[in-house]
């Protein structure tokens, strides 16, 4: 063997390794590597439970299996239950609960499946493996999704079911004789509807698209023949069959049958949740207007004049579009917008309008909720600097990442060699901008320093309690997030919170009955009951000593002899 042959064989090794696996396998391998790497990084830096909501999700799941009053009633009635149900097997172990790694496992699995199905969805639209692989890379390399997949936040759970449902629904549109694909779409839509309320919009849109797909339009047959009989396209027969099918006597029965079959499963999650809130909390719409609902929270912003998108459609569009574009990176967003335009004008895609309606559900949903005041986003550079906060809920923009990834892959497919090189270069440049800090990782920044963050505003009381807690039941208003339970040397069964009936109600009347420790924050439920009420305040000081005092937080410890 001469040296030239040896060098050629040596240089061919990477090519053989790459070609050994299919692109699908490489997508899975890369997504696993990036998921594990990102989770390790954020674990070492203490960012896995940086969000206040991240700990709340962990605690909800933990209380189902390990609390004073364990059981599925601990799932509550505000946040949808499926992400917490997925957490239950992992939060059983205290280490995974307190570190947040229980959430990393669930979100990481969702991330890997999402990356794979973005590839499959792009392949469905392009039939081009390279373009599909490019679409999956857009998703895998995005630092916002890499951060969120390391946390217990619920975005990844919704994203994976959104992608799965969309994939099988579009597959059904391509060949509606395969009913199994419609059933899969309905099942994953059902899962999405129990993950986040965005999922409700998804199944509603899918039902609407199904109606449009089967609606028996009336054609003028002569015009139909004139237009297509002279066409040399190989699709003539399929077009004629389509005309006969949708204008024939069976059209209404097809529409009715498919729609009922889809909606029965897809909408079952919504019905379950309404029934749950009605049975457990006495109000089917408890999630929408209780004191803990998003709507109630937004009323405070509205009263301060800090709900900028409220009933302003233009502002709602600006806020969500800019948030989405900044989340995926403006260069990637630009690529995707060109891809969307190309997809829209390409008449070879017969169901392109219907597909775009499904793809843009997150955009429609978030714009509408901003407009109605059901949600709020504060974004630096867009939110007025006179507001109390300028960074909040920017992670909502990540819901558009699958869409931008998909259509970035599409324009890669439609481009020539030079175009592919340009698009690839823009992706590399965008990654560098994120890495060098020229593009903000919004989801991480909100967790570190925004209004969503807990670690940015950890009170001194937290550190004091960590050092001085010596066992016993602790009464706290968990909704006020005065302290972080996962950061304390305390077990969940030693915590009394609003969901522990009858411990909670009785403790607000006779605080000494169960609790050894009481932690309260100004104007929270405990403060209003035990401090603002003079009779109860007297009882409190009879049995408890004030152990810690700050401007807003008081900690009491029961007197030993009482």
C-alpha cells in the first residue's frame, strides 16, 4: 500500500462514518448531544430552576406523590395537567425534584422527538433530505430552545405534541384514505390540549382546516373541464377524482364522519379539563377567571397602564413578531420569511394555505391573547422604559421556532447551490451572534434577570431560613413565592400551602394547630388573615415569636412551651 492510497483511505473515514447512519439517526444523535450538553451547563451554573414557574411545576408534581395531602387533586385547576403528570415518576426522587433535573428529563425527551419530527415534517414538504436536515439544525442549534429543554417549563411538552399533531394532520391531507393519520393527529392534539392552552387553538384550527378540506364546493363543470383537459400535467386524473369526490353526494357525509371522528378525540382533553375544574373546584371556567388565573394577573398591569397590547392589534402583532424573530435570531427569521413566501406562491403545494394555517397557530394564538389582555410580553427595545419591568414572558416566542425552522429548510430546498451556501452561511453567522452575545438569548435572560426570574430576587429571608430551619411543619403562601421550597432543607410533606385541606384553612384560624414555622409576605393570604385581623394577630403572637423581620417578609417560630 503506497502513501497516497493510505491517505485516501484515512481521509475517507469521516465520510464513511457519516454515511453509515441515516440523516434521521444523525438528527437524534445531535439532539441528544446538545440536550445533554446544555442541561449539564445550565445545571452547573444553577439556571435549571431560575424561573419561578419552573419550581412551581416541580412542586405541583411532587405534591401528587409526596405531601400532607397527596393525590391527583394537587394538580390544581390553572395550569394544564399533562406536563406535571410526566414529571411525577421523576420528582418522586428528592434529588431530581430539588435540582430540577426531573424537568430536564421530560423536556429533553420532548426536545429530541421534536427535532426528529421537524426533520420528518420538512421531508414531507420537500422530499429533500439535505433541506430537512438543515431544518432540524435550525431547531437544535437555537440557544433559547436549548435552555428551555433543560428546565421544567412546559413549552417543550407543548412543542413536541404540536409538531407531532401537525405532522400527522398534514400527512392525512396528503392522503385522506389513511384514516390512521387523522387519528394520530387527533391523539397528539388531545395531548397538546392538556399541555398548554395554545393546544386548544391547535385542535380548533385543525377542525376548521378539516372542514375546509372536505367542504363540498360547487364547481361549474364546464369551466373545470376547460381549464384542465388541455393540461398535460400527470395530475389530471387526481384532479378529476378530487372534483368528483368533493362535489358528489357523499361529500357531506365524508365531512361529517371525518370531523366527528377527529373532534371526539382531539376535543376530549378540553372537555376533561372543564369537567375537572367543575368537579374539583366548583367552576368549569376556574382557570380563566380565578384569582390565580392569567386574566386576573393581567388586571394589575392594566390598572397601572402597563398592558401595551391590550385591544391594540398592531401592537399585539409587533410584540409577538419581534419576540419570535429575536428568539430564533433575526437572520434565521429572515430566511424563514423568504421560505414562507416561496411556499405560498408555489402552486405545486395544493394544500399550502391549509398547511400555513396549521403552522401559524402559535402566532395567531399569542397575538389574540395579547390583544385580549389574557397574556403579556415585555421586550427590551419595544416595551417603554418607564414600565416597572421590560423583560417578561419572552419565552413565548419559542413557539414559532418549529415554523421558522421548517420554512428555512424549505427555502434551502428551493435554492440553487449558491443559495444553499448563502442560507447555510447565515445560519452559521446567527449561531456566532448568539455565542458572542450580539443576539440575546431571551429565554435565559428572563430566567436570570427578568420578571419571570426567581433567582434575580431571592430575598434575604431565604438564606436565613436555610440556616435556621430545624424541622417541623411550615405554613407559607406558595402563590406569593416568598421562599423557594426546593432550595430549603425541607420535605414537601412538611409544607402547608393552600392546596392542603383542611390544614390550610384551619391554620388561618388557629395558626398554632399544625405549624412550627410561618413565613408570610406583605399582602399575601397569610398576612391578610393573621396580621390584618387584630384578633388573629393576637393569637399569632401568643403562640409564636417573630424570628425574622424585613420590610416585606416576616418569619415566625412557635414558642417551644406552646
